[in-house]
C-alpha cells in the first residue's frame, strides 16, 4: 500500500505551532488555578489568581480559536493545490474531533474541543466567501451585539430578560457532584448536564459570538499569510499593537469603573450588569489577546526569542494529545472521586503544579516527535479522517 502523506518539518509553520503551544500553556494554567472548575465552589481572592486570569483567562482560548481558523485554511489550501476539494473530508474530520471532544467532556465538562468542532462547521460554509465579507462578518461577531440587546432588555425588564442565565441554572448541582460524586456520577453528569451548560455558557456571555468572529479572522489571516510571512506585515503589526494597547487601557478602565464607583447604578435583582460586564470584558480580552499574539510574533523574529519560544512548538504540534492528557490527569487530581486535592492546595501551589506538569509535557513532546511523525491522538485523528491505517507513524 502507498503510505498517505505526512507533513515534513519544512512544510509546518513553526511560528503557528509555537503560538499554539503558548495558548495551550495559558489554557492549562487557568485550568490549574481554577482547580478544573472547583475553585468557583469557594472562591478566594489571591494575587496569583488575579495575575493568571489577567494574562490568560479569555485570551488563551481566543488565540486557540484564531489558530483554528488559520489551520483550517492551511489544510484546505494544501489540498486545493493538489486539485482536491477537501470540504466534505474536513466535515468528517470535524465530526471525529467532536466525538473526541465529547469523550473528553465526560472527564472535564469545561473542555473546548467539542465547541471548537461544533463551530468548525461554520468555517466550512464560509470557506469560499470573499475576504472582505469575512472581515466584515468577523468584526460583527466580535462586537457581540446580542449582549447589548440583552442589556437593554434587562434594563427595560422585558419578560424573561432578568431570569438567571440557563448555564447558571444547569451548574447549580455541579460542585456537589464533582466534589462528592463517584467516577460514574461525574462522567454521567459531565457528558449530559455539564456539556449542555458549557454550550449555554458560551452563548450567555461574549464568547459564543466572538468565537465565530475569531474563526473568520483566523481564516483571513491564513489567506494573507500573516503568520507564514510575518515580516511582510511589520507595519500592520505595529499599528495593530498600538490600537490594541489603547483598547486594552480603555476597556480595563471601563471595567474598573463599572465594578467600582458605578456599581450601585443598576437596580437590585437586575441581570443587566452581568451582560454589560460581559460585553466590556469581552472587548478587553480581545484587545489583550491581540497584544499577546503580536508580542509573541515580534519576539519570535529575534534569534534568542525564536530559540526560547520555539521550545513550545512540539507541544503545539501535538496539541490534541497534550490537551486531552491535561484533563485525564488534572481532573482526578482535584475531584472527589480521585485525590480530592481541590481543598488542600493554595492558588500558588496549584499554579506551581500546573507549571511543572506542562514543562514535563513539553519535554515529552520533544522526545515523542523525535521518534514519531504525530502525537498518538493526532495520528488516530488523521487515520480516522482518511479511514485508513497506512498513515506513517514511526520515523525511520
């Protein structure tokens, strides 16, 4: 049998892999100090929590989503150069990812693979739309106009507008299940109520619509080669960086004002304040995410920066395996059916454990990719995509 092609090293964009590894790190550090959601059972203020949330919460997943759009273009373009319309095959690829995400969500209901795969079908529909319309649609989704409507509806007390968001209702019994439930009870809850609450969480706040926008912007960035040829966009990157800095300052200040001097302006029992906070915080996260991405690209252009940040590339190259293994190891460590460490660690200790574990994952990824073409789940995903086992695995 003829072996299916595998990407050789020169065909990969190491900047994309490195940035994906950086996003994975940010996601995992947030999950670590969140104790894989159990922090919110009894939240305690700490500088560690504030710093990690300021840096990565709402930003790392956004980078991951943008890269999903870029990777979609890279895969589709590579096949198009061979004269292959890969859209139906990519739909099947998304179905497989959705299945993997669903299994992973049984372990950790807060995982994002299921959502990324579900939203990915929208990318396939958008593939042939001209870039100018993709940018316009992307910006519209990023602006999250539905939150402003919800805010207006809550302020005018329209029927149902001040009811609790449905994700809050679904999460009401979650902490008791996660801390006191058996393995079977946790798995059963996560794959049903937990998964449903995750989807509603995305649409109750800013993330749901912004995810559409990030996918579309990522698709456009892939088309123009923003990460493949970053030097061509030096001036654009500088202008975007200045705009992102100004935006981050503006929306951080507005968020502080809304939750400080102005917090008594909203009627008691009104949920309008929640929607306004989500709207403002969503904008701040987008601005700060842009700062992180552009800073990463700039540092990567330096020889020393490339050597250091390039260490993240193998983790980014086998991101599916790395991400799922974080759930498989992290959840039993913190949840009641396992070691139950959720009430035994400080935020600093949880952060240090997260840093050490991710460092070990990077070491493992370097070791693995010296011997194999793909990570274990990456190989399985590719083989299932082509419905073939003749995908090269071991390097010879």
